[in-house]
């Protein structure tokens, strides 16, 4: 779910999310990323629209159940008997024993050391500036390798003091990043180096030339061509934007609200879900506390028979981050001011300039065109679901006003699937126990991509975390080492609560040796209950498969500069590889391979598999219109020239685009963390990248998705180059031609002539 393909500590602000690593000649930077999941239909309703999400807390009374996962090496024993187990990796694992004081001290020391390096570069005469003398790539990589893990603590540490220290350290790094990005002396050194390289006739490698081009572009986009007065104003605005976005995300991550219902109000919600809620007594009444985390609240949306329960749950969910309403207004105002100073008509024009789509006009045209194609489909779907609602309300003697509300969607979408396909979500998840699915997915990836996971010893940030050394499948010595992977898969208090991947880049050291990447998969897989083991819904399986795609993008990329490593591609392409890989979760033989009923141990039957596959595009019109609501809201607030009532805009746009009615206006925009954390003017990319994902899968993998030869083709052309070349070139190399939208249109509408 998202959006974090990379560690978010970074020095140099990009105006995308308030910060970014600096890109100086010879420096590699990692583009900060937002959440990594998708906008794709899963079985049984909406899949995650993915946001840096909600911190799941273990429920009281279930600690003994969680203790069964205190050591999960027995579950993920993949590769433990491999010959690679006797090999020694050429690089040690990371240390995870920092105290809050360490975090503050190390951050301060690292910034001071980097500032010293900047000053040395600034002192060079123009004639001394060239690719070799500006050896800042190594300084940048060293900075990131120290800072990134410190920033990561805020998402996973069980210690509040350490999380707070991590957050404060990131704020300091962001502020320093603004300072570095606005240093005119450094930019002039880069310009001098570019000129000297051109004058000397020196031939750079394609990746080196891309670095030079990007660093000059970064300086221009940072506003370094502005007069001093405007530059100073811009620096102040950037720092304020950075801290404001960080405040929004911190509120989002720290949200711990609950809503309470009686057992009668929860009628219809599966027993194993209700059994996971905290039960308490108040005024002689038994109440169940439901958190606003997806595993808790979404079953209420999907299964609660009482429409008032669903309504109250939805309104509470949408209002849970009202504290962020003024924060959003503030960072949108700041972005408008910054865009104006930089000479852009709107913030969206600034952001999309460096994306595959190139400008906000094209983004809006893409959204508008797709919306027009979807509206007739969605209207028919709405009529069917509304008729189901009318029939049910008549049977239960409930009032019916002829409206289809947003809190009706997931409930009737599920019922329609159950009725039309005889497909029961509760039954299906019995075939996906965690201890079967996760090893199966790892095994599929290992065979497809030719790698091997070997359990590794070393420190982690929590006892539940499993660590792996990743090797080439045929490795016989250290040359076959790829990197490290952490799996932090089970919920605990104040942990990042959805699914995301953080990556620490690989790069080339000054002596030519390799610094290997680290990737951390953070998830919150299903909780066990007294009667059943931990089970995964099918859309949980899709999410996990998706996120592991990001892991392998980070592990199997191999670039010289960390700036271009792995998922450091255009924001509107970054989701495409993992979205493509979701297709495996809809392939019959893959579903059979991944499934095993928790009691009978039998895989999904062919009949049940057919139903799951058919469910993929049920009510797809309504699903994608909801995605387009998010994307249009994002584009709208970043193209408006003036501030407005964003709560009113949120509610009216949702109703007009999504074909679902709301109730009292709710401040749902306060939980739209995408546009604070890196997807501002970029939410369109979740759907836009699906065009590429569909084309890649249909063209290369559809015929045989488990073929290792096709996996190697994917690894070579998409994963290995990362962002070291234009993404369109990577696509052309993989597909053997320029990409097109035919496969995507065919998936949605069963036609090939329409062209987005």
C-alpha cells in the first residue's frame, strides 16, 4: 500500500513533497516516494487506494496470539538449506540499536560533515570544477546511508521516544536540504563543471551524462536562477512547506481513534473479525471498539447489515483526521506561492514537468477521457446495486429514499459478487493462511527472477522482524550477493499500519566496489483469532505480491549512482512494475499454487478459482471512478489559483464523479496523505501507470507468467536500469516497441480500438 518505496530522509527539498536529496555533479540521489500500492480492482470490492496508513494496535487480550509470531523464521524458512547459507556476504547487516540521543547526535554530526564538504566544493575556482573534482556522489551516498535508517525508525520502532527522535531528525534533515538546494555557489560549481566537461570533449557514460543533465535541471527548478530577494523568500517558503507536510504525515501516522458498536449493531460482520475487537463494558452495555485501521473498519463497511452502523462508521472514518484540515490548507497555499515564484502557472505544472506525462493539461485530459469511458459502465452498475438495496430494505422493512450512499458501496458490491458469482469472501480467505501464502509468494519470485533468500543473523528493530541475505540462484562466492531484505509483517502498536517498502540504495563506491541495497517490507498481515490462524483475504494477497515487486525493484537494480537506483524512476511509472505483477494473483495456476485451506490443506478448487478471476472486473466502473475522484481532487487543488473550502470540494467532487451520495460533509481530505507525502499532483499516476502495467503483462508474461526466461527479460530491461535512463526507453526495450493502451482498454471494456 504504498507508497514508500524509499526511505524518506533526504536533504534537498524537491517541491514535490517538501524535500529531496540533493543532486550535485557526481552525486546520486534517491527520489523520495510515497506509498507503494495500487489502484486496482481486487476481488470483493475496493482494493487499497493506498495511503501511508493507520497504525494498527494489537488488541487487548490477544497478546498470547501475537506471541506465536515472536519468531517467524519457521514460517519463512525459504533457502535455509541452500548452499548459499554457508557463504559470507561481502557487506555486513545494518545496526538497529540507536538510542534517541544517538539519532539526534548522529544527525547533527552528519549534517555538519556534509556542510563542510559543500563549503569545500563552493571554494573551488570555476576552472577546477569537473566531474572528478566535484566528487560529491560519494558524499551524498555516505550521507544517505547514515540518515535513511535513522529516519526509518519513525515508522517501525516500538519506542515512542525513538520514533519522535527519528521524526525530529528528519525535520532537521529536510531543513538542511532546503539550505543545500538554495546554495547558489554550489549551483555555479555545477554549471562550471558542465561547461568544462563540454569544452574538454570528455565523453561521459549515458548514466554520467544523465546525472549532469539532472543536476542542472534540479538547480533551475530549485529557483537558483532567481534574484537574491526571491531566492531568500523561496527558501523560507520551502522550509515551511517541508515542516507542514511533515506535520500532516505525522498526524496521519499517529492517528489512534476508535468507534464503538454493540454486538447487535455489528450484525453481519464475521465472527473472527468481531473476535479481534476490544470488548468493554460501559453503563452496563457491552461495546466493541473498532479502530480506523483497514483490518478493523473495512469489514464493517463490507458486512454490517445495519445501514446506520455503516454510515456512522464511514463518517467517523472520514472525520478521523479533521486536525489535518488546516494543515492541508496551509501546504496548498505554500505550494501556490512557490509555484508563482518559480514562474509556473500552477503547482501541478511544476510537478508534472519531470513526469512521463509532461504537463498537467495532459494529466487532466487522461483523467477526463477515462472518466467519460467509465461513466456509462458505472451508471449501469449503480442501477444494479441500487436495486439490490431497494429489495433488501423492503425485505427488512427499512426506509428507502432512492439514494445510493458511499457507505452502501462496499456492502452491496460484496453482496452482488456473492449473489452473481456465489463467491464468499469469508470462505476464500480460509484458503490463504499467512504461513502458506508468504513462503509461496517468495518462492514464486525466487524462481521467476533467479534469486535465493537465505535467513541472515543480525540486529533488527524488533524481534518479529526477519532478515534475509539475497543471492543469485547459482551463487558460489561473494560475487553472487545481491543485498538484504527485511520482512516486518505483523501488527504492533504505533507501527506503520498498512503495507509499504522502504529501500536504501545500492551504488558504486569510490574504489569501484559495490555498496549493496537494503529493502524493508513493512506490512500488517491478518491477526489470528482463538478459532482460526492468521488468514489473508485475496486482496491482501494481491497487496503483498505488489509490495514484493517493489522489494525486487530495489534489490535487483544496479546503477552507479544511488540517485538512479531501483524505484528512482518517474513517479507516474514507479507503480507500473508492481501493478503488472499483481496479475499473477489472478492466474489460475498461481492461485492454486499459493492456496491451502487452513484445515483441509487443499488448494482452491478450479470452480472457486474461476469465480475469483471473474470477480476482478465486477463493478469496475464504480471502482475506477472512485480512483478518478481522488486523482481529480488532487489535480484540482493543485491547479486552483486561490484557496477554498476543501471539505466542501472533497464532498461535492466525490458525489459528482463517483456516483455515490454522501451525508453530512466530512473532512475526508485530512486523511489524503498522498498529497502531503509525495503524490501531490500525481495521484493520476496510479491509474496512468496501469496502462503500462497491462501492456507489459499482456505482451511478455501472459503466455507463461512463471517462465524464468521472461523473468530474466523483465529483470534486465525494467529492474536493472532503475532510473538511469528514460522510463520510456526501458519500456521499449522490454516490450520490443513503444507502449500502447490497447491491453488496458481491453481489460476494462473488452475492446482494442479505444485509445487513451
